């Protein structure tokens, strides 16, 4: 059971380049999300999805796009990278039940992105 | 939306000493509360969570936390620190019924001194 898998682990981009961070989970979780982690700011929610075909914005969505075509995959796209997007990105998933707030997130190992 | 405050971005304790990491949330409605731990170059792992019921919650690795509604606090403690406890700790809160707005504190880096 692999859990949540993120690729790549490290990436360096130049300003204006585009890229996609991949996230896949094999636990049949309906809920998937992307967070960014910056020093002194904890984790901030970028986008989330409660099922295939459904996505919504979190706290810091600007500059990022997502889609959810399957239950397993939730890619995060940067269309035109900016230095302010230098960060560590985490994908996380959980089941969605009758009391989904109590469900624990399973996190991937993270993707460290540097934008020059 | 919830707001979570962790007092002290860095905490140092000696091995064998008490660990106390502070967390306060802002809500008139008790939320669900979590403590996650992040070891270097890894993702976050759940230490413990409070949803309903007993206000003293026990987690993994000897950690526990007490939900105090009157103080809007959920402080994390461990009676005796071990070198392996060195990590970053995050408190998080979410309003009941929603997994969509889990709010994290800014984190506390715990250093354990020999």
C-alpha cells in the first residue's frame, strides 16, 4: 500500500515556465488536497477536491490550477511560475464520510519547488 | 474559518524533560483538533486528534493533549523527551462536519538537547 505518492521530489524552474506536480493515492479516498509549506507560515490550502470532477479553491489558489478526472489522481499545475511560488508542496487525502472533519489526512512526502 | 496559533516557533528541551507545545484556536464552536508531526524531509504524520468525548487525548510515542474549551487551547505534552522527538509539530483545526478547511498553525520546531 503506497499511500500518497508525489512526483517529482525536487524541481527547479525559471520564472514563466510551467509544470505539473503529480499526486496519486491508492486508498480510494474521495478527498484530496494540495498545501504549500513556507517557513513560519505552516501549511496553507491551495485547492481541494471531494471527488472526481469536483474541485474548489482553498486559502491561496492564485497561480495554480487543478483537475480531478479520476479518484486516484490530483495534479497541481503552475501555468507561469513565479519566485513567490518557491515552496514545499504537499498532497494529502482522506475519506469523506458522514463526519468528514474528523477524518485524518494522509500526506505525501512533499515536492520541493524552486523558481528562479 | 478557524484560526490556529502556536506559541513559540522554536522550543528546546533536555532529554528526559517535559515537552510542552502550545496551541490555541479561535472559535466559539469547539472544532476538531489535531496534532501532526513532521520529521526532516518527510510529510506530516498524525500524532493525535480530538473530536468529541474525553478531553484528554492520548497519541503515539507517549504524547497527549488536553482540550480545554474555556481556554480555547489544545496543548501537546510528553512527560519525558527523547532525542527521536526532535521534529516540527503542527496543530490544526477544522470545523465539525467539514474536511475542507483544515487550518494549520505555523508550527513549532522541537529540539531535544542531550
